[in-house]
């Protein structure tokens, strides 16, 4: 695809068209997310290695979830959950996330409880966690790392710091 190619997407129809003409008949196009269109030749889906990494963003503040999702969506696929209970449901949904960005203080099930539950489960233990929280005392940081977080970021935060930590963890 050249730089001059532009696409229009229909969410429900999951179709794509090329400006100035139709797509080649030999190609199948799949809409992966708001920001990614993947060409699959001959109906063969891309391998897991070619697929974008999936991040689950869990925060009770919809504004924070939106900021994080917008900052990371050019590079990663994003799913969101408003609390630990909803996040537990998202973890069981395929595909499983490659990373969880998790607030600590939330209703229904807090982030520390969800993280401890994930690390105790053989199914979810390997999923890395980044805490993104307003809790900033040294004791909170130590508790987060003990639970198994790979990184601990305090609010307010810089989006560049979050992007760098995510990139480092996901490779």
C-alpha cells in the first residue's frame, strides 16, 4: 500500500475501498480495529506474530480510559473495562490480552485484588500488568510490585512515559 492510498471503512460491514477504484479481487481485507486494516492473501489470516498486541485498559474513570486508548491505539489494539469485575470478564474473552493497564482504586473489585487473582491463576499469570494509579506512596509502589506489576505509574502521568513502558514490556 502506497502513501497515496486512502481507505474508508464501514464498521458493521467491515469493508474497505480504495480511493479512485476498487480493491484488487485477489485480496481479502479485514478491519482489525479503528486504526488497522490488514490484507490477507487468499483468505489466509495473518499469524499471531503479525497480529497487533492487545491491551486491556481498566479504570473507573472513562476519561482516563479514553486518553490511554487514544494514545496507544495507533500501535496496539485496545479493550476497556470500567472496574475489576468487568476486567475479569474481559480476561476470559478471546483473544486474551497481552498486557493489562490497571487502576488500583475502583468499585466492585479493586485493581490490587484483580492483579493478585491474575498472578495466582495459571491461565493469567503470564499477562504483564502496569498499575496506573493515583496511589503514590512508597508502600503502595512496593505492594504493586509485590503483587506482580511490571511497572507502576502514578497519576498524573505523561503519555510518553506510559508508551515507553508499554513498548518495553511488549517488546
